[in-house]
C-alpha cells in the first residue's frame, strides 16, 4: 500500500499467476468437451453451448485445442454426432462435411512410407 496525501491509500495490483490460470482453463476445456460428447445424443443444443464455452475459454487463455478440435465443426461449433456429418476420402485427403452448416474440413493424410 502506498500512502498519498490527505490519508488516501493506493492498493498495488496483485501479480497474476498465468500458469495457474492456464492449468485451470485446460481442465475446464477438457471437462466441457467431455460433457458435450456425453450429452450430445440427449440435448444437442446444450452440447453445442458446451463446445462454444470451451472454445471461448481456449481463445481467452490462448490454449491450443490440438486433437480435441476434430470432435466438432469449426464453423457452427456443433459436436459431430451420428447422422450429422459425412466423411469422404479424396486424393490423400479426408473430407469431413458438417450436415448442419455445410462446412468442409479437409485433413491431409500422409501416405505410408515402405
């Protein structure tokens, strides 16, 4: 605390623990995406909301989703469920088409070296 004139005190800001914040954020992201996978058959809108919150947390704390992002559409954020997406293989690419919004995710496939 700093004492200014006329008896006014100024509080110094506390230093943020970014490592701890990122760790908590990662746990929340994993929890939300797991819940979305569990509940997507009963309540599809709630599962979408869980994915939306997880992506928002990842953006705020700059956390990469990595392998977790293949479980939902990049555009509409709906989790992939039976009958909600189409998978095709074309010229060393896997094309996943979301049937909600029509977005096509193209994933390159590396050929096996023998």
